[in-house]
């Protein structure tokens, strides 16, 4: 992966460990929001990523490239592939039970991805330092051992839950996340 200093963990970064309460190995992760473009099961033409964690600190996911995801005829759009990488990385950092947002996403495209392909994705964390998490992902064509088509490195920044309430739609957050109080 060609990655910049901004997505490379500093020497003092700590390695993540599974937290108590992490999903059981192999359990499906489910969407964090039904209308999310990446994972929402209620999105009409989203990516519909399905994911699980094998170990409580990383995520494996599948993304089937559909007609609605094309750039060139018959081939996945690069921005859509970047969105899939963003999503699987976001799912992996969510395992640490604090809210993070993407600060920076770097993507290498190694092979075209035809419509109909099942992209087998994996995301993991290389280190955490203060509010910053340094993550990586890859997408392989056809099987978990298939050729790598896309790689990504990312810097995610921890935010307060209020970030989503302040900048987003607080009522929808309350409707979908019943543990989140609108007026705490
Ligand atoms: C139904 C409701 C759901 C509720 C939601 C709840 C949880 C959902 C979360 C996850 C769910 C699970 C799955 C994940 C799903 C999706 C994955 C996709 C995730 C996204 O798609 S998310 C959207 C795109 N994303 C944004 O919308 C961010 C916009 N942005 C900002 O909101 C601010 O920009 C922010 C907060 C990033 C920082 O702002 P800030 O004021 O808090 O902090 P500040 O600027 O001081 O940065 C602190 C330190 O980070 C460094 N830093 C910051 N940005 C950097 C950059 N770009 N490059 C390099 N370094 C950077 C600074 O240099 C400083 O470093 P230092 O400390 O060393 O000086």
C-alpha cells in the first residue's frame, strides 16, 4: 500500500485489543443505520455491505458490485469502491465502541472490478493515538484469497456523539438508536 505519513501510525501508537462486549466471532454486524449508503438494508441503491468480525478487532465484509455501481460500462466506479473501503473501515473502528469519522482516506486501485463481482473486503486497525485511529483495508476479487483489486489506508478521528446530533438529523438518530437520548 502506498500511504502517506498522515495515515501511518506514529511510534507511540497503541495496538487495539478486543473490548469486553465485542460481538462474538462470526456474528453478523448489521447496519448502523438503515439508510446508510454503505450498509443500510433500507437504501434503494446503496452498497448493501454485509459484515462480521472474526476476532473483535477487524471486519470482513462482502460487497456485490451491481449495475448501479458502474463507472465505465461493466466496471465498478472508483468512488463507489472508495465508499466501500470507507464503510468497512468505519465498521472496524466502530468495534472500539467510540464514534469516529473519516478524516482522510487514501486508495490504491490495482485491478478493474467488473459488475457482478463479489468483492471480499477486510479492514483492520494498525494503531491508535489520542483521538486518531490508523486503519487499513483491502478488497479481493471473487474470494477471500482472490487477487487484490483495491487497497486503502485511512485516518479516522474520534468525535463526541454530539457531532452527529449537531451536524446531522437528531430525530433519526433517536429513532434508530433508542439508547441515544435527544434531550439528555
Ligand atoms: C442513525 C444514527 C447513527 C449515529 C451515528 C453513530 C455512529 C456512527 C459511526 C459509525 C458506525 C459504524 C460504521 C461506520 C460507517 C461509515 C463509515 C464512513 C464514515 C464516514 O464517512 S464519516 C463522514 C465523512 N467525514 C466527515 O464528515 C468528517 C468531517 N470533518 C470533521 O468533522 C472534522 O474535521 C473532524 C471531526 C474530523 C476534526 O475536527 P475537530 O475540530 O474535532 O478536531 P481537529 O481539527 O483539531 O483535528 C484533530 C486532530 O486530527 C487531525 N486531523 C483532522 N482532520 C484531518 C485530516 N483530514 N487529515 C489529517 N489530519 C487530520 C488534526 O490535525 C488534529 O491533529 P493534532 O491533534 O495532532 O493537531
